[in-house]
C-alpha cells in the first residue's frame, strides 16, 4: 500500500472488520475462540473424565502433553510457513485439532484420551503460528496492532464462560460433547478464511537461510526442547517424593533444553541481545511472571483468605478483563512499543506484589481483584506489542521462525514457572500455604523486574 498524495483524501487506516478484512478477521477470531474455549473448558470437565476413565493422573498429564506437543508443532509450522506459506500449516493444524477432539471425545481408555490431547496440541500449535504469519501477510502494518488486540480479546469470553459451559455440558450431555460440540463450528471458520489462505500479495519472500532454516536440525532441536521440558517437569514434580530419580530427570531435562532451545530462538536471545532477541524473550518473561502466579492465586484465596472456589474464580476473571482493556488501548494508536512493554512488565510486577496483601492478617482476599486487574492490564498492553514488534523486526523469510519462537518461550515460560511453583508449594507451603505463596511471589516479582530492566533492549541497534 502506497502513502497517499497531498491531493488525496485524508488517509484512514483500514478497519479490521471493514469490507477488506471482515471475513478474514471473523474467521481468525472464530478459530482462536474455539481453541481457547476448548482449552478453558477441559479443566472443568477433568473430574468427569478421570472418573469415567478411572485415571486421576489425567489432570496434569492432559495439560502437559498438550503444551509439549504444541511446542513441537510451533517450530515445524514456522519452518513450513517460511518455506511454503501459511495456508498448508494452517489447514493441517485445523485438521489435526479437529481429529484430536474426535479422538479425545471418543476415548474409552486414558491412553487414547492422551493420544487425542497430543493430536490436539499438534494442531493448536500449528494453527497459532500460521495465524501470526497470516496476519503479517494479509493485513497492512497499520491494522496489525488491532488484529493482535482482537486475538487477545478472543481468549476473554472463553475464559469467562468456558469452565461454566463445559461443566454444564458435562453434567447434562456428557463430557464427550465438550469435544464433539466444537467440531461443526470449525466449518464456517474455514469458509471465512479461504480468501486469506489464497492471498498472495507482492513478490514471494526470499528462501529462508541461516541455522533456523534447516528442517532436520530444527526438528531435532524442537524434539530435544519438547522432550527436555517434559522430562524437567516430570523430575521437578517428583523431587519431593523420590528425590534421586527426580533430580536425575531434572538434570537430564535441563541438559536437553540447554541443547535444543537456543537453536529455536534468534541468535543472542538467551543473552537478551538488542533488538529481535530481547523482543522474543520478553514474551517468555511476561508469561512466566503472570501465569506463575495466576495458577496459584485460587489456592491463596481458598486456603489462606477463606474464599470459596467460585469467589476465587472472580479474581482470575478480573485479570482477563484487565487484559482486554489493555489490548484495546494499545491498538488505538501507534506507541513506542519498547516503552509500552516496559510499562507492561511493571504492571505485572506491581499486580503480583499487590496480591501479597492478601497475606496480611485482617485484610480480605478481595484485595487481589484490583491487583489482578493491574497485572492483566499489563499482559494486555504487552503481549500484542511484543507480537507487533517481532513481526516488524522479522525479515519476510523468518516470520514463521520468529512466530514459532514467540510461542516456544511463551509455552516454556508458563509451563516451567507453574511446575516450579508447584514444587515450592509442596516443599515450603505444604503445611503453610502462605509461606509457599510468598516465596513463589518473590521469585515471580524478580522475573517481572528483569523485564522492566531489559525491555529497552527491544530497540534495534541504530
């Protein structure tokens, strides 16, 4: 798109729900909403699933295999998008996600249910990366912050109603229909996205080069990273029950991560190199700090503050609302994105600190409501800003690889801090939840402060 001449009418950035982009925007949002709804509702139906399949261990396993399979798919879909375009990985990802839902819904054993969750993770991981690349290749730069904001908003409604609706469906029609019921809704989303899947604006990007363009090496690195993450989480989870085997698994997982992860990220990412490397890493910093607390906030509120499970859920809901407001505001005009991400890290850190007021004797647990609005607001302004900046800093031939890198650090950051948080709660807070939560919160504050310090390094070298 060329800049308007002086004699032209004033330039108005295209609306993402205007005629040019309406069907693509609606299709993207419907697909993301379906993935989000399924993810948010699975937790609510797991009691029914575990009872039916006689498998209490499905709780943690169903989440971990989904995340680890998604991590592997992130990398493969990124490679494919850079080499062949976003259409095929998107279509294959949607197909795998649907197939996984059918397998999980039809499962008669816990092993088949886990297979279904693995297939869902592969599909979901591929779809998200392909959507990022689709946004860059279909929408003009002025429209991209609004699209990424809309993606964030697409998670809010499922976060609000997903667990409740999933529970109602499980109690009435049966838990299997939480999976089966989503399948027909994929068809209209695919029909709306057909034009975007065929879009081919401008010359094709140059073939990807460099170490992250080698399919075999990248696939092996992704496999090592996914296996390392799974082994590390397995080991960490068992350190307090079987210390020696747990320590060995933790060490093996750490080594596998150290070997595989650097090859999936831009060079210098783990050193927070200036420009793109730090931009990608900031996604992991924000996710680590926020979700490391988000998972354990209900535990604090129910075991320490004496709130009910439903009341504790309100605090998490306010975080989603704050996220939505932040996403909307960052899309209103163009900002200094590194400065906005620094503000985001500060807001997440402040929100975590404020939740610790619930530990003060005499103060109500409801103080966490405004605290988590602040933290959610930080995620709302930060996450889309990181996505926009990453795509702006990415050469055409590396958009898929860098989209995959964002998802990798996002998944790893949240998965590892949640896993480590669980260990801290078990070891330190088993008989004293308040002390365990305080220890975890201090660690997450340290991660948030790291983000405040390094966010300025997102700026390209001048």
